[in-house]
């Protein structure tokens, strides 16, 4: 049966919604359920509009997360499963989906700001909140991708870096490892975010025509120095370089240059 488990009174600061009928009166129960859901949605529509104006992105996320947690606890003892799920879905739509754009694009405290400032705890909280409405995760991943592309472009625009194969590939590896670490710490390790970052790093590599050749030279360097015992941790360095090889589009150019390509 959809509706209340037991007759009870729901009190608010402004009014009182009451069910005093019999539990087997399905028509009355359904009417009560609709009224309660409507009141709840109206309540969060008003409140969330206040939060988004008065609070920073991180403050809003905490407020919304706490509110959703309270609603989840409330419906467990108040509504049947089907009714509770319907209510929670609608509340999530109001507090998450309807304000996702503001949370993403607020230049003073939104997602881009949090990414630039390396606010991993705040980004994790935002990701957990957005995960309740998965469609909001894609635009969040796009914000991280923009960051990855910007940092990659900084590497390819640096004239000293692009003259030195070892320095160039080392910086690309550092960028890849940094972005992977950010996804793990701030974005719950969700594959969508790994994919978004890798796509942008791949674009950066493709835009710099010497990337395949530089990577091949870097592999040759590692093999030469590793065999001579001069480069410690060669296996780990090769693994890092291979992660970049996987993002290289022109593998033929790499193979043509790399003398020991058959190690793969």
C-alpha cells in the first residue's frame, strides 16, 4: 500500500499537515501523500533559492546534503518505500538539478574555483551530492577537463619545455598523475572524470606535433640509462611513460622513431 504506515501529524513552523483517517482508506492516504509531497517540494523550492543566493557553493552543498539526509531519515519512518523514493527524487531535483548550473559556474566559489584552488574536500562533497542526480556529473567532469586542458596548454606554450624531449614528457606525465590523483581524491574515482581528463591530455599531445617523437626519445633515454644502472626506478618511469603512450594518437610516428618499440 502506498501511503502512511501509521496515522500521525507532520508539524512545520508555518502549518500543520495531518492524517487522521484509517490506514486502509487508500483514497485518503493517496490524497495525504500528494499533499505532503507538494508541501515538501514547495518548501525546498523556496529554501534552496535562498541558499543559492546567500551561500557559497561549498556552504550550499553542505546545507543541501544535510537537508537530503534529514529527508531520507524522515521518509524511512513516515512513508512506504515507493512514496519515499518519489519524494526524495523530487527533492533532489529541486536542490540539485535546478541549481546545478549556479553551483558549477559561480566564479567566486563554484566548481572551477574549487578545482583551481585544489579544494579536494569541497569537491568530494559536491561530487557526492551530484551523484544523487547522475546527469549533473557530466558538466562537472567538463569543468575538470577544462582545467586539465589549460594546464596542458601551459606546457606546450613554454618554449624551453618544447625544446627538450625529457622535460616535455616529464611535465606531461606529472600532469597526468596530478589529474589522476585529483579524480581519486576529489571526484570519488569515477571513471567519467578519468575519461574527461585523458581526452583533454590526448588533445594536448595531438596538438604538439613533436609529442610522438619526444615520447620515443624519452623511452630510449629510459632504456639506455636503465641498462646502465644510472636511472633509479626505471620500471616505474617506463610505466608512467606508457600511460602517455596510450594517449598518443600517432603511434606510427612513435614506432618509426622508437628503436625498442617491440618491448610492448
